[in-house]
C-alpha cells in the first residue's frame, strides 16, 4: 500500500475571527436608511449578529452594541 502525500495548498484558510463581523468601519447613513438597524441590508449576514435597531435621529450618531460599528447620520 502506498502512502499518499497531503496537498497542504488545498487546505482552506480559516476565517479571521479576531474581530466581530461588520465592525471594521464607520458608516454614513441618510434619512432614507431610517429606521436604522445593524446589520444593514448591504452587509454580509452569514456571520453577523442579530438585527438591532439603533436610535440615531436625536444625536446624529449611534454605535451598535453587538459589533461596535459606528453610524453617523448625514443631514
């Protein structure tokens, strides 16, 4: 019986789990995006947190309590 060599280059690279999903940026949103929630429709959802609505109308800024993404309301 012959031994088979393992092709290491075919091994998939594991995902980077050092930071939460969708937390790498600060996002500018407009009135058209209200009511604001994180993750937003344009974000990758397969590894995101549950949807949370963010009160941004009064202060013009909001931070997601799950991933730390910062949202700024452009007026």
